[in-house]
C-alpha cells in the first residue's frame, strides 16, 4: 500500500504527516493537483513482465486514462536485479538520472506501478511530500511541480509511463541538493516494512 510522509522543506527533523490511509493520502495530494489512484493488482502478471504482457493485462485501465487525459505515448519501464552483468551499472545510472530535483515544463509525470516500488518526493508550498508507491498505485505529478524520484540502490520495479509529448521524459533540473537532505528510498522502504511487520 501507499505511504505518505510530509516534512517541512527545511529538513526531516519535524514530521508533519505520516499516513497509509488511501483516503487521507488522496485528500492531502488533491490540493497539490496530484492524481492518486489504486488499480486492481493483476497477480497473474510476473514482476518482470515484458511490455506486451503488461499492456494486455492493463489494457482497459490504460485506455480509460489515455482517453481521459489525452496521452499520446505509453510505455513500460522495468528494472530488476538478476543475472544481467550490466544491471549494477544500469541501475546506478537510472537512479542518478531521477534522483536530482527537477520539473517537467511540458508534461505531467504519470506512473502506474505494475510491480515493485519507488518513492516520489514532491517539493511544494514549503513542504516535501514523500509518496511511497507499490504495485497497484498510480501517481500523476502535474507539469511544473518540483520533485524527484528514488528507486533505491537495488531498483526492482515495473511501471507504465504515460506522456502527452512524444519526446517522453524531459526534465529541467533545479540544481538544488535538497534530495540529499531527506530519507532516501532504502530508508523509507525499510521503515515501512518494519511498521507493516509490527502491525
């Protein structure tokens, strides 16, 4: 399930919000213009499924969202540890690409997690909102929203990406080091798993 944690932009020393309640999460994200949905999880889709399998499994949801939002391009991005000797290099490069604070001037950033997890950090209105997403979560970050994304030191996820622009993912980086001041994916994920285990 999703977890939302909010801190002041000054740092994580003060906790403003922490909730795994989908209703509370949606209510907190809506004023930011962030789209948050839960789609039914297809347990018959392998974690490392190829694009064709993912499109076949989630076709109705993809078609609905594409019609609603006018997306022109939809693709599948996956990264999993395995036997590939290039995985460490590809994983490090992918993480570094998204980990710096940035905006998208011409497009929203809309992702659905088919499997695995990741954390979107939204820097809005003097606050940082960390949205931990797992399989079944769809998050839509509006264009112009300052944010970053962390997939962890050993990325393990498959996500459907939706674009209005055919050029795909194009970022404008702010040059800020703010991402380094907040708990990273590994820290957030470990804490969340510990909480779930104790519940």
